[in-house]
C-alpha cells in the first residue's frame, strides 16, 4: 500500500471565499469614496482661495503686532478683488484664545464679497512681537 501524500495548495472553496471577501471590500470602498467625490476633489477656485488665505495669513503673521492691520476688529484687503473674483478680509480678536495672544481669522470669498463660497483660515499669534 502506498503512503498518502498531502496535497499542497488551496481548495476551490477557500479561493471563492477569499474572492467574495475582496469583492465586498472593494464594493464598500468604492461606495464610500464614490459618494464623497465632491468633497475629496477641490475645485480650482477652492485651491486658489486657499492659496490666497494662506498668503494673507503668512503676511499678517510676519507683521509687527503694533501695525494697524493687526488692530482688533474687521479688516478688508486693499487689493480686493484679487484676480477680479476673490475678496480677502480678516478679523483680529485681541486676548483670544488667551490674554497674551491675538486670533486672526482670514476669510476669502468668491465670486462676490457676500458669496457663500468661502475659505477660512485661523491663526493665533503672540500679542506683542
């Protein structure tokens, strides 16, 4: 009598089970990201508004704390409208979030000054620099 050999490899049931699990995972992945495509892909306008908000924030962070641009209250960029459609403004809150700081909130709106499309960027800086 010949000794039994063990068969190496996978059974058909194991292969089908792995394929079903992979298919379910792929369908779940595509359903989740397919339905959120708009939120994952920024429009060119969104990107440009974000760039303007970042540039304005960097400029304000480099500005001395005593400058009028960092006085408490609302400010409007003198260069508005940027590229004929982006309106940049910022608000400075003294003593926020703590007494020795200023909170700067930069807002970029498009295509008009009161449009719903907007990007906001918030930065905190020491009050005295």
